[in-house]
């Protein structure tokens, strides 16, 4: 059902398909949106262009996603779920690894994540993201990273895990922003510098 905001205006909501054909159509629309967002940016992308890329009518797109904001939100939430799952998997593999090795694995995973989802950076930078949702997402990511650092064979001291997790998350955000750079060699070199900075710092704070 549509939700009602504080001004009494009914907000549109995306339609959730129940049949396989509908789910496949939504997947095609999301894929097209990801391509257009990554190529044009979120602000410059249009629903008409996305529908054309998907080989669908504009009416079909609006049937499932009444606004561009809702379309971007659905794609962004899917990406965040993938990122969260990646961190959960890393937590299972953290046993026996040092915090430095965990950081290396984290950067490798993030780079692979961004290669597979080039629209992620454009979605993160949207101005219409709900601030409370953004705060909750950030807190959840920091908590997962803190658990990763605390679970390593030579863990980060417990009293520093939360602050270090915030630092790691900020470095990840920088890496996401850098991913939009056209100069691939410069981007990769800068990613490596970020990785090395983190590893050097973790080496200095790990519990012996």
C-alpha cells in the first residue's frame, strides 16, 4: 500500500511482481537502470532512457517504479544487501587471518564488488537518499567491519575496533569515489596507496 507522509500526501511505492515474468521484467529494468546510472550519473539519467535501454515502454517502467528515486532506491538497496552479504562471508573466513590480511581481503572484495556494480558510486552520491536510512546503513556496516577486525587472529584492540571500523568505512567510501575516475592506472595506484595506508596502520595497532 502507498505510504502517507507528514504533509498528508500519498507517496508512490514500487510494485512488487508476484509472477516469474514480472520478476524477470523488473530484473531487466534494474539492469538497464544500472547501466544508465553508471554511464550518465543518477542526476542526468532519465526514465525514458532507462526504459529504452531495457527495451520496455515507459508505461511498463512506471508501472513497477513510479519515480526515478524509487528505481534508484531499489537498486541501491539490492547492492547494499550484496555488500552486507560479502562482509558476512568475510567474517566467516576471518578466523586464523591477521587484521592486515582481513584488510587486504576487504579491499580485494570491494574492488570486485565495484567492477561488477559500476553504478554503486553514482547511487551512493544521490542527494535524495533518506538521511535516517543512510545513518542506519552506515552504523550496520561499521558494526560488521568492527566484528571483522575483532575476529582476526591478531585482532585490533577491542577499545579501538569501533573507531577503526569507521576509518575503514571512510577509506571504502574514498575507494568508491575513485572508481569513477577515467584514468585507470591512476585509480589503481591510488587504491593501492589506500590499501597500504590501512595495512601499515593496522600493523601498528594489532594485539600481539
